[in-house]
C-alpha cells in the first residue's frame, strides 16, 4: 500500500466500516481469509457503511451541479478572473514583451 492508503484504512476502521488493518509483512492465507469472512459476515460493517453513505449523499445539490455552476460562474460570465500572484506576474511579463 502506498501514500495515504494506510491512514485511510486506519480511519475507516475507527469509523467502523473496515476490518482492522492487516500487517502485510506477516500476511498469511489464514489471516486474509479471516479478515474477508469478518467483513462479509459481520453486519455491523454493512450497516455502518450504509449509515455513512446516507450522511454523505444527503446534500442540497449534486456535486456535478455544483461543479457546473462554478465553471459557468468563473468562465461563462463577464466576471473578472480569479486573481493570484502568479497570474499577475505572468501578465506583467507579457506586457514587457
């Protein structure tokens, strides 16, 4: 596992929708089978995942609709573009050329 995956797995376990992290250095067929059986047969994992999914999906608008709104707001109107120091410096360089 790379990057933030171990931290995400530990958080998922703390929240109750993942089995305890496995030690990949000491992973055996038995320990993997035990973890799979726990995840598949313990209803608390499914119940917790459903509860958290409901919380996540309970939004006023869909993420795609929000994305479209912001793209149109920033690029589809005559509003001034978002300012940043990098953009300002780039504009200064272009004016000098």
